[in-house]
């Protein structure tokens, strides 16, 4: 009899514990589904779409956000970049070093400051190489770079000189803007070629970038630049908190001018108190192990200060 009573009590205790666990599990699930645990909650972080702006512009030209198709394209780019956390953080850090150089190029050549975001979209502020063999921060093909004054050979590739390639890019963009009368179309021409954009404008009888039917990459291109601008000008609004001290600082350098041959870049570096690694880091346009310089051209070489 006693054993029977004990078994019954143990069963009731087990049943009470089981019922309590089910109740806790249900409450937890309901709280999660209802969104009670908002940010840094016990179970998950709430994810929400970035806020869309009321207005936006590129190089002083308004983006027609009243056009639902344009608005949704911008929305898609904002979502992609806002939640591309690791890459955007690296871009913010690199911008601390490279935006001053790019802004100087644009300012000296009378170009809109917004074009610095074009460089971000092109290369993420790295000396990237595209599948089509466009190279450097400004992503020039070899023939296009040479056409706009860059030296490209086995020993020197000025597509990797951020400043010189920037000067070449301003020439290209100025020419495109003169042809189209629009920075949005000029940027599209930078992506797809001026001739390609001109042909599509003629075929479709359209003179506005936002009304053109384009291949996906070019259709996204200017809106991606605009989304990049919105995020980088208002980082905290889009969830990026970048203390000034976390950004990469510009290199501290001194300049050496050479107008003759350098038989060994390694020896040149060591003779100037640095290493080949630092020489190549500061001058990635020096591609080989030497500089023949048969034409006695003057080159500016950066060395650690």
C-alpha cells in the first residue's frame, strides 16, 4: 500500500515537472514569435530592413524616388550593403586612408565629391583585378588606361597608382559627362562603356539613366553608388559604429624622384632605409624587380617618412 502511494506521488511530481517544462517552452516560443526579445535578446536579434530616405542625390542630381521601380532598386542595394557587415566595415576602415587621396584628385580636377563612392563600388578601395582584367582602385582595362595617359607594361602599371589612375578616371568621366550632360549617365558609361550607353539611349529613345532598360549590372550600378553614399554618410543610421581610432590612417611618406634606371628595387629600398615589402606597399605600380626607364622619365617614389 505504501509503495503504491509513493509511486503515485512520484508520478504526480514527474507530471508537474513535465507540464512546467512544456509551459516554459511554449512561452519562450510565443515571445520569440511576437518579437518581445528585440535587440540582443535571449534568443535572437531582431532584423529589420533599413529605412528608406525621402530624398537622395548623386553628384547633385536628384534620384527619382517617386518612381517605385527606382525606389525598390535602391532598397535592394541598401539591404545588401547594410547586412554585408564584414565588407562594409573593411570599406569604412580603408576609406580613412584612401578617401583623402581620392577627394584630392576629384577636387583638383573640378569633379563632384560623390564620385569617390564610385571607386568604392568599383574596387572596395583595393587594387582589385576583375574577371575582364580591369585593375586597380579605378578598374581600368589596359587599353583604356593607356588611352587616358597611364603607363602599363611589365615594369610599371600606373593603374595601381591611386592618384594617377584617378586623374585618368576624371578625364574619362569628364568626357562622358560632356557627351551625356548627366553624371548618372557618365557613371553608367564608366561601367558599361560610353558607346554602349549611347547605343541604348538611341535604341530606346531615352535620355535619362533611371528610365533606361539596361543589363542588371549597369542597372544596379548607380543605385549601388547612391546606397553606398547613404550608408557612408550616415553610418550609425544603418547600424555601423566606426570610432575614428578604428579607421586606417594615411601612410606617412616622403617623396623621392628618380629619372634614371633602378637595377634592383631591393637594393634601392635598402639603400633608402626601408624594405622591398614597404617599397611595394607604398608603390604597387612598380610591378617588376627593377626599373629600366630607358626614356629617362621622372617617377615619384614614396618611401616611409
